[in-house]
C-alpha cells in the first residue's frame, strides 16, 4: 500500500477505495479550514505515463469550470511519491438515493424543476469552457441538506467535438449510441432524461438490455403522456432525437424552464422545490446515512444501465477500465458526497484550480488552499501548442417555403491547431460540415464577410466562451483555404445530404493587429444565416426561424516570445543551485535575460 500523503492535511477517515485508488476525508492541519476530500491515484495507473498524461490534461481542462453548482477542485499534487487531487467535500445525498426513496411516484414538479435548474447551471459552466460531461445521471447529482444541488463526476468528460460511445445507456443521447461527437446537446438530452425520471419515478426508456435501450433511444417516441402537460414542450425539445432540434445553450434552457415554471406553478415554485428537496434529504439522512461516490457506488450500474464501455465490444475492456472502476466500497457516514472517477483515462470532478508547477525535488503542487475559501486565478499556459474545438449548428425551422416541415440544416465541427500561438505562428482551422437540404431550388449565405480564406476573430472575456457572437467580427486575418474531401448523396423525400471539409491557414500577424488575449475564431462572421432565397424569392432568415447554436473554438494569442539563446556555449547549471538550470539570453553580445529553474 502506498503511504504517500498530501502534505498539510490530517486525515479523518477513508471514504472509499478500489483498484484505481482511494478517497479520504481530511482537514487542513491545525483544523483551520474547510473539510476536503483527497483522491489518491494508485501506483499502477500512475506508472502508466499515457494514462497519467490524460489525467493531467483533463484536469487542466476541467479546472476552468468554476460554478456553485459544480464540486470545486482545490489542488492537484504530483511527485515521485504519488498523485492526488484535493477537492471540495460536498455534504448531501445523491439524487439517485432521493429517487429510490420516493419509489415509483416521482418528485413534485417544483422539486424536479429545481434539480434540473441546478444541474443545467453546472452544465452551462462546463460548456462555456468547451467541456461536455457526457455521463449526467442521478448518481452524479448531489442534493445538499438545504435543497440545492451540485454536479459531480466528470470522469468521462470530453472536449466538445470529441466522439466516443462512453456513457450510461439509460441516459445516453442518440448521437452517443452512434459514436458521433459529443456536444452540449448531448448533456441536454441526458438532463432531460433525468428530469423525466424525477417527474415520473421511471426512466423514459426502460429496455431490459443494452440493445433494447439503444433501439428505444434511437427510434421510440418520448412517452410525454406520463409527464405534467405544462412541461411537455420543454421535454419534447430536450429529448429530440436530432441534436440540432435541441437547445444547445444550457443557459437558454434555464430561461425556458423558469418561464414554464412560473406560468404553471407560480412565482414561488423554486422556494417550494428547495423545501421539498431539503425534506427528502433529511429523511434519507436519518434512515440510511450513506456517502455516495458518484457513479461508483450506485444502482445506475444495474443491468440495462451499465456503461456502454462495459457492454459494447468495440470499446473493449481496456476502455471500460479507463473510465470506470474506482471506489466499490463506501464507509460509514453521511458527511461527504464526493463524486468522480480517479480513472486512468479521466479526471475527477470539475473545480476551481488545477495547474502544474514543477518545483525542485520533482513535486508538482498547485491550487488554492481551502483555507482561503476559494481558488485564485490560474496563470494560463505560456507555450505554443494545444488544440481547440467547437461545434456550430445552423438551420431554418420553418420549412413551408420549401414545401417541407423544416428547412435546411448545417452542422459544423471546427478544430484549431495550435490553440495557443504567438505572432508569426501558422494556425490551421479544419471545418467539417454536414448538410441536409430539402428538394427544390434554394440558396443561402453564412455570415457577411467574403469567403476568401480569411479567419474572423472575436475577442472574448473569461467565462463568455460559450456564447455565440451576434455581430460582424471586429478583427480578421487573411489566409488561404484548401478544399478537402466532399460527399453528396440522396436521402428519402428528395432531400440531399452532404459532407465537406475545408482547411483554413493563417499566420498570426506580427504587427500587433491581434493583441495578446483570447479570441473566438470562425471562417465567416457573424456565425449565422444572413440571407435566403427559395425558388427565386428572397426571405428574411429571422422570419423563417433561422437559428445558430453551439460554441466556437477559442485561440489564445500569447505575447511575442523572449529572445532566443544566442550565446557561444550551451546552457549551464549554476553550481550550488540545488540542481537548478540557468539559461543566459544574449543579444548583440549583451546579456538581456537570465532564467533559472
């Protein structure tokens, strides 16, 4: 057993353990600070460099999610002795336990709406930084004693646009079953499944096997007759088979939820919902004080709801091992509900700060201490590299001018490399688009800028990455576009489907046109349908229900690099420096900078 411990904390008790590691409840030494949960990675997965690299990379991504409805991550520590994550210990009960306690009747509509609202706010924070949870379910929602909820367990989260069939079958969106890229709409579908279960006490689809569940999620209409009439339109959109017909913006879903709730249940609906949830948690605490650990101790792993990574042969046993498998046992008390996988291929929960800082002695130690009550701003990576992704859905809802039930739709997947660049860096954006066009003669235009290889840049503030810009981009950089593979084919009803790829290449200008900062990037601006012509007649896109949903890739422009080493000899280690290495940077024979590490 590895006896390595994170310095500065006293352990109170072990909460759970498994092949991948263990979780303990701890407090800052001296008792001055909030309780934390420390997740220790077992020696075997830590020794796998590929697994550890994935663990770090996802930790860095999820560290950007800071929201009251997401369990906070305080610190990531890595060194020769081990690797661990220090995170918020959340007091409460899993939504899974609350639903099981209520049996088949479900929760009051106000309580179900309150749970959904809290989860959507947490998902919105993740989506804003390009992260899709991909495994939203009752076991991954904590209902706290006061009735508020927190989202936990980002163990199989991915960046927007990445594809995989990982997930929990009872709550998986159709595109997950088909191995298509994950998007915010994927999480909206899962949240809607859970909302349905909160209202009725049963999942919308209840096939006895994975194959049956797959067929139902792909083809069976939503049984809306089981839910209260006021929420049916909202659930119909949330559970649409086509992700393009769902809301992609979780914040917009919250706004629709609040309008529906006020109209149907009165302006104090949320207060009543919070009170009902608090009563439910109190009843469970007295009846069965149990600390749940995200996806790894709950009935969501029962037949028919096990991870597709464990049931679909194409994923293989190794994929299942990498995404699930920690904490099969839970110890005695109700005090901490700590979510997430210490999985070799995934990170734990999203939170306030994870950043690597290599110090003498080979130890990585970063993050805000829970003593301070919050995370401090994290310095961004300062080297060129990385990859940014985004997904954009454009379309026309009113198909009457086309003689169909809906108009054309377009699904863009964007990939930008590198995601961090300095002046003079060549940047490539690959845009892959899938189109569905109704029969008949029609045309349209995206954006207002010329499609000539240029890329448009929108400066973006921290936390606003998930909001689509609405006007023309204030900045653009000339470049070239290179067409890639194209495919066109027929579909039922005279429709045409196509897929095409275009690569855009630009060089970050050295004239200061793009100042250091973060930018949304896209080949056309604004990201919208700006003109339409159907059978020779012009239409206003807005009048026909034009929509734009999704996120754009974010590129960070770094300051110009420091002068390169030009001395006559190699960098040397400073004597007596404890292993530190110093580099001298010279220009025109003069020392201009000295850096020691």
